[in-house]
C-alpha cells in the first residue's frame, strides 16, 4: 500500500483569507488560482498494513530530509486521519516529501505539499475518488491545496461541507500563454496565523462583500482568455488582501523593500507598453505575470534589481507517479 504523487503550487488570483471552520479549513469565500510549473512537490507514502496506529505506532513525516513535528505534523495528521476514516482502517503511515523550490517565502509550498500528500494517500489506500473529491481531502491541510489538486486555473467553492467546498478546474486558453517571472524575496511568514485573525480586521467584511464580483469577473476573463483582465484583477486582489492582512490585530506586514522595487519595475514596464502585472500571496515574494512575447524583457528588468528570478509556466493537476519515482 504505497504510492507517489506530484503536485504544483498555486498562485492566488482571487485569494481566500480567513477560515470559517479552522478544523475542516472551510474558507469564508470562493477563491481562484493558477498552478505554476515546473515547481512541484513530490510525496511518497506507505500505509504500514502490519502496524496499527491506534495501537501506539508512530506515523513518521519527513519533509526535505527532516522529520517534522509540532503544528506541521498536526496539519498532516488532519489529512492522514481523514483518509484513514474514508478507507476504514487504522494503519500507521510513513510519509516523505520533497519540494523543488524554496518553502515559506510566499510561493505556495503548502498547496503543492498537501495536494501531493492527498493524492498519494488516497492512491495508496486504494480509494476510487475524482480530483474534486480528493480536493476535499487536501483542503484539510490547506485550502489552497484543494486548487492544487485540480491544477491549472481552478476555482474552490466555499461551503459548509465536502459536497459544496471542493475545487474544479477552469478551462482557459491562457494556459499556454502565461509566463510567470518569480521574484524570490526570502522573508519568513506565518500564513496560518494571518488566516486565524482575518475576520478581526475592520476591512475584512468589505473584502468579503467585494469577492463575489471579483469571482464572476475572473471566471469571465478566463473564459474569454483576456490576459489584461485576469491579471489586472489579480494585481488588485493582492493589494486588497494585503490591506486586510495589515489591519488585523498583529498588523502583519510581509512586503520587503525588494517587493516594492518589483512593483515599481512592473509599473514602469507597463508604461512602456509591456503586458505585465504583479501579484503576491501572503509573503514578500512576487509573481510577475506576463506573456511569452515579453518574458525575457521582464526577467531582465527584475534581474537588474538584484533579485533572484525563475520563469514558470502553468502547471497541471496533481497526479500519481510511477513506482520508479518513489522517494523510498
């Protein structure tokens, strides 16, 4: 009972903020994202059929070569325990995961991590589930992971149960056109803490009221493959999210001087006629969204600031890998 899976992290386009139910990780509102490739998380899991977790056996979780415990292990447990419940068994599990990109700097490592975990756990347990169904498993670790399961452009619907709160892929011709210049700005962040206090910001209700129109606009823009509309909306949503985050009780300010420098460079490029927009999730690093026509020019301008960059494309859904790709 062993399986390996791979998933790509997400860039939030209309981002979720705050959780109605922190245990089931049910968000207050819908969200839309796009997966980035070749960045990925690969995860191998093995259900130990001769070892009963309830009998005292330890689950083991290893990420990037280090065993994890504390809150990180608790979040993985939420996903593992749910799959145990679905499969109706109590086997202990051995879990190893590797990221191909830096984690905890604002590039969605938890989304790909929990998406790959959910796919691998479900496959190893022998469960027959669709990607939208598996997205409800991944959501227990991270709401963003639900969208990483279905991949590419995806929409996570808000709801109070697994039948309603699941992710579906949105088809768009922009999948082939989008190029993301990823501007790495290392700065440790606590996304989960920001979600916990989201509703305490005086700007939160205004954001929640605004989101339904943003979702409708984004879905229409994706359907019509309007690059300008999609990424202008994403840029605006980044500013809206950050306003709500900064005005919570802890006053989280994730952006660094390098973050602002990238914003300014993007705006200057746009004034020069380049099709380019910036976007951030909860972190200091920046997604610089452009097209194949302009990607070299955009990357060159960001490099001039002295910031490390990568160029990414759209990543597909999470998927099972062959046995030869297992991590152990």
